[in-house]
C-alpha cells in the first residue's frame, strides 16, 4: 500500500479563535523562503533514508494556511518530493486554503505546480458567524474563490464547514450547508466546534463571556447536515466527511485505514514502520536544525529501527496492542467499519479473539441499533454515530 505525505505550513494571517493547531500569525516572505528550504532539506534527508522505496499516492499541504505560500515555493516542494520518492502519476495533491489569501494568479500557480485538489476553509456563509470565529474572509469571498478555482481548472474541491458555533442557530446552519452544496463541490467536511485548551474561545468560556452549544442542538445540526448531503447525492463515508462517488479524500483515508504517512515540516507527525514520531513545534528551531551540515546523519531515537531528521522531538514504537486498537478506533469512524478479514491479514489474529471480553458489550449496541455486525465486518449505524466515542472506547 502506498503511503501518504503530509507537509505542514505553520503560517497564518491571524489565529482563529478556535484554532489549536501549530501555526503562527506571520506574513514574512524571507521566513517563508527559509522555511521552504528547510522543508527541502528534510525531504532530502528522508530521500536518502527511504529513496524510491517510499511510494506515495497522496500529498497534503496542511496548516496553518498553506495558501499564504507563493506558488513557486509549492512548486519547489512538490519537485523535491518527486525527485526523492516514488510519487504516483495519479497522486492526489491537496492544499488547504483560506479564502482571505487566494487570488486568481495564486490559484493558477498552484495548479501549474501540480496541486489538483483544494480544501477551502469556508466554515460558514454567515458574515456574522465568520467574524465570531475570528475569520478574516467574508461569505462572498468563498463564492468568488470557488469560481476562480474552477476557472483555474480545479475539478476536485472540498469545503470545510463548522457547526455548533456560539450564536449559530439550526436554521442558519441549514442555510450554510445548502449554500455550500449549491456551489457543487466534490467533497464536504463538517466539524462540530470543539473548545481546545489555550484558544481564545477557551479563555472566553472561562471568563463567562461565551457559552458552549448544548449537546442536543449540536446533534440536531449534525443531522441537518446529513439530511442535506444525502439529498444532494453525497456518500457519507466518514463521521465528518461526505463526497460525491469516487471523490473521497484519499489522503485522509490513509489515517482512517491505518496506512503509513510521512510528515514534513515543523510539528508534522509521521507513522512509518509502525513507529509514530513528530517534529519540534518551533519554526526557528526547525529551520536551524535543517540547516546544520550533519542533518543527514539524523538522530537515533533509542531503537535501531528508528531514525529521524534532526528536528524530531518525540517518537513511540507501537506495540501490537497499540496497532490493533488504533486500527479499530479509526476504522469505526468510516462507513465501511472494520473489515474482519483485513484485520486478520494485517495482524495475523482473529478480531474477536483479541476483543473477546468486549464482544458481549458490543453486541448490546448491535441489538439497540447503534451498530451492525456480521461475518465480514462491524460498523456503526447512523444512530450509533451520536455515541461513537462511547462505542469506540470499547476497543481502546
């Protein structure tokens, strides 16, 4: 199975009020250029380590705001990846974009560089809600950028939406979903707002100036979204994602199908040879580490199998227990669920032999209509998604 490659771009115009991803508000051309060089150094290091043995069929530029990067920098990064690894000719190359940063020239430049899938952070089609989220774009910018993306030749576009936002009512949320679908994207992602520690929203709740959306309203908004995407002919293939036929995000499926992926950039995470490792959360340290002449030696991480570039600050060697739990937990996020034969092929053991003590409790969820189970697979039902964390916790 081919791996995925994730490239982290840690720059943004301003931290959104809900964001806890590693990013820093900075608009500095020289820093972007230095960071691009550092990414290419890290790519070269892993190219020396894995070479063409690392076969990849997806590349994902995430952030932060990758669309702050000049197209020539994106082109250089993609070129370095192709020179160092075996990249499929049908590779899905996704870039996350903020509508406040896109222009016609940029979109054309990204397309020419090889980007063939966009993920636009729309979040809402209400200017009031966008302002409340700390977003810098307007609803009209989403529609204009979508039009320009089509003009530039992009035929695979995702829109990110967010619900359970303070001040958002169900009627307005349905309107947002419908407006998104009216643009006719190939893919829709819809996430419930989670209040992360250390964010602006977290402080606002602590200060009593913001209240979280009640769980009942959260679930109702989720149901509204599913009603609309299914009516539009989308396949609800993962808890928070729906797509037109054969337009599922192939890169994100890597995570949910327990496939390998290599992370490049500050704070990027990797999963290679059953080892999870991550890079330092510092732009300056990352750049400095990649500049050092001895970077090619990498760093030994306590086990002869585990080597990373000089920016790695954490690693974990998965045990068999880790592997089966992670595989099961992520697979249950998908409509397909856990394919029992696939599980046995991966781990050389029968699924219910591993989870013998959990079987009776899971069968209670089957009887209550929250899950399904047969000789080939187990999966959550539409009803079970609302208590998905509770069910998936059985297998962790």
